[in-house]
C-alpha cells in the first residue's frame, strides 16, 4: 500500500533590495519636499559599473519609472530600484548621518566583498 505524497511549496518573502533607516527616510522626505515640484518624486538607488572597486552607487530623485522597477515605501518615501541594481543591492541598508566627520547618505551592502575608502565604490 502506498502512502500519499505531500509536497510543500515554501514561499519566501521577497527581500527588499534596499531598506531605509528612519533617519534616511526623514532626510530623503525633507529633500523631496525642498524640490517643491508637483510631480511624484522617488528616491532612485542604482548601481553603475565604475569606480576603483568595480561598481558605484548612484542616488537621485526621479519621476520616470519603468514597469519592471522594484518599488518600496519607507515612512512615505518611495524608493525605486531597477532589477539589475536590485541583484547587487539585495539586503542593503541606506542610512544618513550628520556629524562632525561630515554628513551624507551611506549604503551598507552585505553583498560587497570589497569597498573603497570613499564608500561609493564596491565589488
């Protein structure tokens, strides 16, 4: 007598390509508001070839979205990542610091095997 076979299909929640800290989301919202435009702006985070370690991070406000863009929202800030960049950013965190050593956004990328001193380049 054969026993019925049960197959379980595991579903995994898709990982966000990048997560914004509360501080980064607040700063991005402040900068978007300062733009004073009526159109919907999102923070686009992407990865481009180049830099001393192989890839550079790129961030800018964008109102042009592609159908295959990955879109997430953090504290009211829309974040957009293209699929190719999402693979390289998967699980990354964007933070903003404002201190004596300078102010700015910083990406912590668990996929980076090597980073450059400037913090904008990785491999």
